[in-house]
């Protein structure tokens, strides 16, 4: 695509915002999605923008933020900051904003403005409908007092050697309840399993009450099997080959050599033949990680129409051989990278295909809806990575690691050959839930992901017993209904559009239902079989 993508036909985001305010469409509930565009079919698919085209859309949106803020009814001290712009094939534009108040970041103040090609309103998705204002931005408590409270909270959560990586910053907390002046403190150190910690603790700046906490380092697990003989993107530098994939945003893979800090050493080789399929060879883990990152990049590009994690053509990087006997893998927004441990006895690297897809997709979520990593939104964050990780595995069509709806099926952490998670019936893992209930948000995010994983399986494959790629499934429904699937290809498009267009940082399960219905309506029409299937799949996991 070489033509210039222009916002000139939009008449500016502020005009559409004014019309939305007049029509009374901006007052949507916390975590819910706005009205869906009226377009249906392929025309509602996002355009595949080049990095320069996307940058131009963002530049033009930034030029109208002041008017947009006023015409959306925001207060005089509130300002909008453009986070992303998505343009659909039919010309519909979705502009995602973050918000500040008196120069302070508003956590939970994000929103998405939707408008048609002609600049007419098509809805607004808000993380909160509460008015963002506080009596004063002068805190009653000092930063040092709040920092100590955050360190104490981190110790209570099992942190090892917690440290305040950054001085507490003043923010407005608007993600739940009435907006208040608060401090956000980032506590470093390590979690109890050796994973690095970036625990964000939000504290009321006047009362000292802890308002929220979440872990910025997103962890996941997967199998350590080698994916067979694969093709890798490498670069010849002088007489040495590097694990540097110039065709995929210059993704690089580094060897940490069992350290827990730093970038590590870029993997190199003399003959461009890497690893031998055995964990004892230090290159093998790097092969799997590099291959997984490449396949995930291709899945984003060829299936989702996305140019990398941030849609800007720039790759993250991978680090292998993290720590000693570290049985996990994680995504870190701070380094914009994936990191993989070598497993028990340093003999089973967690570098499989679905793990790469899972970890990279935490980056995609952070770049779009930025779902808070706690409560129900945290479960949706984890489910998104499971959904895309599984979809990457199917996309790869690798005979050594076939696509399935099982998470971590070959790592054998349980010691009995069972997976870590089951998308067809999440409760089979002993901790996840098959359907929504009022206390779901109190669970660990890997368990509260259950209903969303179950929803995706039902939407893709339907309920009941069946065998797919040699794996047997039997998916129940909470309401006793029979759900007919629409196929994984359509299901993943619906989830992706919902994530990137209709979800915000505070989206909960009810909001996810609204978002996916909006996405199905935009893609296939409000009377389509796909729309009805989304509704039925959510009802089957007790979300209505």
C-alpha cells in the first residue's frame, strides 16, 4: 500500500466528538464498549498501515486533542494524549486516547472515539464514566511515606528483596470508584518464583489506603519441545551469522547465560545451522524462541493485518537461559522483550511456539487496550495471550507441535503429563473457572482467564465432544445450551477487533461481551450468525 492515509475526510476528531456529546452517546458504563460501526463484512477489517501511514494518522489526531477534550465534555484541566489510531477499510476511524488531569496521568481515564469516514459519530468507549476531578493536587502524605507502604505491600505479596525502582509519582486514580489523587509506586526485586518484579502499587495520596496493585511483568508457561527443523531469519555480519531477523522488524535473540539482568549476548554461529534439538546445546532454546517470535510476527501480519506488536514495524527481542532452574517465561514492557527460563534442572527450556505467541501477545495487549493486570481485566489479559498463543500454534501448522486448545501441554509441571490449562473446560486444571461468577476477579489472573478461554473455544468449535488434530475435547455450557462454533479464523478476528477497538484498560467480563458483540456486528452484521454465536457463547459461560 503506497497511497497516503489521510484524516482529512474526518473533519477532525473534535467535530465527531461534539456530535457524540450532543447525541448523548458518550456516557457508557465503566469497562463497556460503545456503539458498533454500521459497516459489516471485510470493509470493517483494519487497514494494513505502513509505519509512516500510522504515524501520520497519529500526528493528525494529536493536532485536534484540545478541541476533542472540550467537545467530549472533559474538564478544563483534562487533556487527551493520542495512544493509537486504527482505520478500517470502509474509512471508519478509531482513535484511542489516554488522559491527564492538571498534568498528572489519569489511570483508568483512557477512551476510544469511533467515527465514520464522513466524520459522523459511531460511539465512544470509555474506561470510566465518572467525572475526573479532585479537590486538590497537593497530597496529605509525602512520597517517602507512601513508598514505604508500597514496599510493605510487596513483601506481603511474597516479593524477594523489594526495592523502589522509581520514586512514587502522583496520578489520578479513576479505574474504579470516585477519582482520587494517588501515588503510583513501582517496586522491583523478584517474585517468589524468581521472576523479576515490577509491582505497581497505587495508594490514596491523602489517606494512605492501597487502591490497587498489579504486576507489570506478565508470566506464562509452555512446552519445551523443539519445533523440529525450522527456517530462521538471520543476518550475516562479516563472517558470522547472527540471530537477527531483519525481515521481521530486526528481532534479535540473546543468551543471558543464566544471569537475571541485562540483555545478554547476541547469539552467533559460523555456518548458519543452529542447535541440535537437544536442551544440552545452548543454541537449541534460542532456535525455538527465535522461530516462535518469527511465526508470531507472521501471524500478526498475515492473519491480523498488524505490522508487529505496536503496529509500527519494530520488533521486540528475546532472551533465553534466564536464571537457574527457572520454570517460567515472561513478557516485560520495560525492556519490550520476552524472556525464557530453562526449566527444572536447566534441562527443559520453556521456548515453545505457543509460549512465544503468548508472551508476545502480552505486548500487543499493552499496545492496545492495555488491560489492567489484576481483577477481571487481568484475566482477560491472560486469556488474550492464550487465545493468540493457541492461534499462532494452529497458524504455524507445524507437524512436530500441532495446534491445540491446551496450554503448556508438554511442559509436564504437574508431573503427570497434563496441561496447565484447558480452553474447552478450564476447570480441569483444578483452579480455573468454566464460567463467570461475582468473585471471579479475586482469583489469580491465570485462573480468572478461564471463562474467556472457554468462550473462545465455544465460539470457535462449539460445545460437546469432538476430536481436533488428534486431541479429544468435551466442552460443557453453564446454561445447558448447545453452542455451534463459527470457526477459529472468525473467532480470532472478532477477539482482535474487540481488543484493539472496543476494550479499554478497565474492561471486565461484561464489557468484553459488549466489545465482542460490537466487533461481530462491525465485521459481520448485527443480524449475522456470527453475532448470534458470540451472544450464545457468552451466555454459555454465564456472561450476559
